[in-house]
């Protein structure tokens, strides 16, 4: 994505701190987008007041108003052809739509148009032509999807603050819209819906609809995609047990022993970074991206980090948080605070433009590649699901587990608990039964000790009586 620096739109967002999404769902992302649209609309309305003050000061008999995302010129004009002169004055107040969007660029255009109309009114030369009757706008040809895609980024970031997270979201929308549509088709609701209908796989269709919905919203294309808004059922996952996680990390060293000798000297130790990444995903339940976006390496290695938390940066999917570990002993067992591995991480991200979502995505894809290369039966995200299930088995409150993973309780229960497989349920039940059996053993032991204490007390009382009798 192009980096346009601080243009006027991003300057307008300077005083906005986007709401951290408490979940990674489409709903959470939509709330963030809504907040940013409302922020930009407020900025446009503030600027609109200034424009109208300038028009008034210049004694221009035209003002500008905002309506449904467009700007209109308001002025008292001769009766429009076909309209009735109810007051008999020969004049009437009209709102003239020139198809100008209600954004900062649109305000500049509208102000220029207002001065031009004001001159016509002052000179008494105004006539109702196609421009002011709105016919020119309807004559304009509909753009092709390809033509709008070329403008998509510029228009999208007129209503969204540029961050690493929003860059990633935009790339998601752009790439899927581009992939699933024909760039030569006209950008009509019919053509876009037809593109979605051609997709066979449920998840691909759902993701395409999400992207096209954002595309249409950006360009004010009226479309109803509610039919595709329901999230499909998830495919099955292979959630690893703790034993499988421990076995999995050893496969990185197995790879070292099994690979050939023809290895580039520059990358011969690179497997160690991906082994470290594997361990971090398992211990903290992180999203892979949360390791590579502005990691606070100094904090992770700090002696002040007594709770051994990993700081997730604010530019990540659901904002900043401190993630606590489960199975803290794995930190030492996997050697996760080894300076060598953290130096390798720093080197890996220093080679990337950390503001470029595509390059961060390349790192996360590299993690998946290594999982496949060493023969793991599960994916990086499955370690996150395993963390959630392990937390449940250990009796950690759902709210605490959800907060630690950086999402809402609703997402935690709906998304993660569905992977609670038969084997996991067996493990949970067996652990609960074992815990109950241990409690029963402790109760029995307490009862036995109580009886023994009572026997000893009676024995002591008996001895006391015998001593008293002996000395009497």
C-alpha cells in the first residue's frame, strides 16, 4: 500500500484514538469503522460551518448543507421548470444536488460551486440547465469495478485512520474484492452480487461479501448483502493436547538433525526463530501477528517483568494488552527468554516495513510454512485454541481467559469452545474426576486423623487419671 503521509484526512484523524475492538469479529471491526466515519463526519460538519461563514461574509446568497453523505447548494432561485409558484413570487428556495460527496475534498468543490452560483444570482443570469437540474450527474457513466479499485485506497482512508491494523483490514477488503470480481464489469449491485453468487465455497463467499460490502460503502453503491452476512459453520480443527505441543516443539530439532548439509550459511540457524515463535504461541495463545507487530523485546527480557507477560502492541487486531502465560514452566523449558532468539526476532522485523501489513503477513505465513515443513498436524492458530481450552480445563474464569486472548466473552464462548473435541472433553472429565477423587482421599484422611487425635486424647486423659491415682 502506498504511504501518503499526513494528508488532510489523516490530520483530521490525529486527535482520534480508534476504539480497541474487544473481539476480533466483523461486528467489532464494524464498530471501529463506524466510530471513525462519525469522527470524520463531525470534522466535515465543523469545516462546513467555516465555509458557510465565509460565504455569508462574502454576501454570497448561497449556503451549503449536508444530506445523506452528499453536499447540496441551498439558494432562493427562479421557479424550476415544471414546479408550481404557490406563493406567486416567482422564486423559491431549492436544495441543489451536484453529486458532491460530503468529505473534505467535496467541501472545496462545493464552496467553488457556491461562489459560481452566487455570481449568477447577483448578475440575474441564472438559468435552470442540466447541471442545476441534476441531469448531468445521471448522464455520467457508471465506472467499472477496476476503475473504482484504482481509487479504493484513497477513498477508503478518507473515512479511516491509517494504522497498521487499518492497513491490514484494507488489504483484506481490496485483495478479496479484486480476486472475486471482474475488473471489466460495471460497478453495479447486480454485477457485484453475481460475482458473489459464482463462489462455491461458503467461507470464500462470506469473506468476499464482507469485502464487497466495504467496497460498496466506500463508493456509495446501494446493495443488499444481508443474504451473505451469516457466518458459515467452522470446519473441523485439530487442536493439539499439551503432550502433542511438547512433542511438536521437538520436531524443530528433529528437522535440524534430518536436513542435508547443503544449507545456506545465512539461514542455517533460522529454524530457531520459528521454534521460539511456536513456543510463544503455545504459552500465550497469541495471534501470530501479535509477535511481529512492534514487539516490546526489552520488556519481555526485563527483570521487572515478574509476571512474565508479553505486551501486545496497540496496532494489533484488538488493541494493546498484556498476555499472561499458561504453563509458565514452558517458558524455561522452551528457552523463550534466550537473548539469541530475541535478537533473531529483532533482525527479522528490522528487514520489514513494520507499517506495511503485507510484509507482516509474509512473516505470519512463514510461521505456517514451518509448521508444514516439520510435519505438524495442526496450524499456528490451533495453538491459540488449545490455550483457550487449557484455560477452561484449569478452571480459569471465562472473562479472564477472554481478556488474556484479547477478545470478548461472546467470541470466547462461541468460537473457541466449539473446538472442545471428544478427546478434550474426556480429558476435562477425567481431570475433574481425579480432582474429586483426590478430595475424597483427603476427606478420608482427615477423618482418620480426627479419630486418631480423639484416641490419643482419651489415652492422655487415662494416663493423667492414673498419675493422679498413683500420687493420692
